[in-house]
């Protein structure tokens, strides 16, 4: 017989600015989305671990926790998260983990981060451990870095706090931006390029390129960091023409970094073709690590005849929520 479940949800996310530079000591600005992922933890009377998800199903004895196949497994974040919390407290019973998601994982959009945040939250509440957002964020970032090898955690910060968040990867500190509710940002659009290079692979390639030109790449990261600060100031002042200029300038730094390949540039060109001449609010940049994935358009209308997914990006103001 199953006991009453613990339910928590967290939003997906999209990077506004700070890609790559956030891994080198500079801040990032990330937005929570209005699509969410829910994790349900149901204690079981038996000593079994059961997982139900669109990514797959799993059942094994609780005594086999140390043997869970993390590397490359579709459920690796769940496996690693349970192992992580089991080090801090004994699991009192078996458990069922059920995952329900509105987030399109094929496009990224912070699905792994949302899962990590919601999973850490339900596990810690079940075991009567601290569930303060700052603790959940730190544990979720540690989980992401364990599974991926490296990661800033900016998407996890958005999943924890919701809205627009400034995030520092070194300190794992997140600062939600206090926006005037009466002032609306120009419309945001996410446009999928049609393919995605895993973030870890892109970061590895950029790291290799930077080893050949360390000063040039250090200068790029510094410029990126300065642009993030300028973007934050523009957002807080609702200075959207300046915000647009900063986004376009950041895209030029992504090009200099080497992560705007032919397919990504094709999507960017298609977005610009839909912009009315003289529109000072329009801006287009890569959202994420680059070499595919999504591009972000500010004040960019729907792309005509674009063969891949695109949608209006709505910022989700709610972060972690208990149900």
C-alpha cells in the first residue's frame, strides 16, 4: 500500500544573457518560463525504488541504490538525486517517483534543471531536511554538475525563484529582479534551430579553442559580463531600446566565441527578415550554449514558413511550488 505523496513543481527556463561567461566568474540573467515540471514522491511499504516518467520506467530494490546506472541513462538525474540525498539521511521506506512535464525536453528549456530542483525539494521534505530555496538551489546545482560534469546552475536558479533572476555560478547566489508589475517587456520569442549540440560538448569545444587564444577569450568573457550588467540596468529602468542594443551586442560576442554555426545563423537571419525596418526594440541572439538549440528574439514577430518550432516566450513568475 502506498502512503500520501509529496508534490512539487518547478518551471523551465531560458537564458537571456550570460551564456559561457557565467562559467568564468561573470553573472547571468535567466528567465523562468510558464511551462512546468512536477515531481510526485510517494513512500512505499516495500523496499523498492520505482520511477514513472515519459523518459522511461524503473524498478529495483532499494538496496541497489549504489549500483544505479547513471552514466548516459535517461533517468540519470533521478538516480543521482536519490543517491545524493541518501548520503545525508537514511531512506525510511521504498519510494515511487512520478514525473509529469509540460516542458519540451528536445528543445532544452531547462527541463533537467527543473527536474533537479523539484526532485531535490520532494526528497528533502520527505526526509525532514532543510527545504529553504537557497539550500535546494545549492543541492540542485551540485546534482547537475555531478551528472553533466560542469554547469553554471543558472537554469536551476530560475526554476527555484521564478521570474527574472541574476545568478552567479561561483557563489551559487541568485537574486530575483524586482520588476515594476505595470511595465511590460517587449514580446519575447524562442525559435528552435532544428538541432541541438549537448551543452557539455559545446563547453568542451569552447574550452579547447580558448586554450589556443587565452587572452582573446578572456576579453570576450569580460565583454559578456559587462553586457549582462548593462542589460540588468536597462531592464530595471524599462529602457527597452538599450536592452535591445545589449542583446544584439551579446550575440556578436557569441559569434566571436565560435558558437554561431551555419544552422544557427540561418535561424538568426530568418528572424531578422521578419523585423520591420527601423524597429529599435528588435534584437536576436542565441539562447543557450549555441551550435544549435534556440535563438531568442525580442520584438520579433512570428517567422513565416520556418520549418521548426517557435513560440512566444512567457515569463513564469512562480518558481518552486508545493502542491
